[in-house]
């Protein structure tokens, strides 16, 4: 009996090793400076999307997924050229980004808002983009901000750079995800009243966007399994809990 039990144990170990060895190794790309959603803590990826995706990928049999965070323009370029399998979390812009196909199940909802130096909001500016056309507007490089072609735009790589530009008067307002801007303001300890919220620009869902140019034979299976896992995590409250725990709500 001991010999049989030992043989079963050895076979189990070998089977687990074989399954691990046969798992498809996949890399997905995200932004390295999109707090609190995706950023590098030292050299370690962290953030709301990172934690959601790490949990989701751990539920997908047959895949060993690595998350790599890079500047956003690079992440998009990797997917556009087919050198990257997928990136997170672009907003749904199929006409602007026809090289993303398919788009995953929506992961979470974000909300773009305009944050401005207090002088720029001396008079109310409730209407986007009409009330902001006379201002210098900062955005993150590569971001698909609604109606940005109608505005005077300056692009920078991070929230921190844009917020510093507001404080020094180099731009009037900065448009990005509401929670992301508030998180950065808190981290930078910006005095209350120095940077004020103007208007809510839009509400957007974030997706995992797959490269149309990718030729991986497992692509359809990966998309199907990922969508099923995200749908389940949304329905059972797992995603809401990850977001709430991260933000300390």
C-alpha cells in the first residue's frame, strides 16, 4: 500500500508539473503611471486593474499570464503592431483604434473629470467642451479624451506632471479619471482649494483590448475564458470588493 501511495503521489506531482509546463505563457501590457489603477510600486505592478486582472488570470486554466507595465503610448503601439497580445484598460474607441479586436467584457467603470486651478473656475464651467475652449488643457499622452480635438491640449506622461503644471500656471485644467486625479492630489498633499473639480466630462468602461494583428492560436479561447471570469467576478461582487478594499471605502 505504501508503494502504491508513493506511486500515486509521484504521478500527481508529475501531472501538476506537466500542466504547469504546458500552460501558455502570455504577456498583457498596462500603463506604468496610472494611479490608482495601474502603476509600478518600485518594480512591482500594482493598482486596481492589476489586482483585478491578477485574480482573473489565476482563475483561467491553461494560461500563465504576466502583467508588464510600460508607458501608455508604448502599450498601445505594442498592440497596434501585433507585438503585444493585449493591453488594459483602453476605453471603447473602435473607430479610433480599429487595430483592437476584440474588446473584452467591460471590467470597471471610470469617470473622466476636469480639475482646474481655482482662477480658471472663477466663473462656473459646467459644459464640456464648450466652456473649456479658451483654456489650456492637460491630458495624459495617448489618452482618448472626449472632444480633445476641439481644445488647446498639452500632453504629459503622468498625473503628477499635469498637476504640477496647474500649480505653476502652465495649464489651466487637467482631464483624467476622477478617482485617479483625487488619489494623486492626496499623495502630493496639494492644499485644499488649490485645484478644484470643474465638470464631469464622461463616464467610461475600461476593457482588455486584444491586438487585431495577433495570430496566437489560443486567442479565441483566452478571450472566451477571460470574459467568463470577469462576468462572474462582477456578478458575485468580487470586483467591487477589490476596488473598495484598495481605495479604503
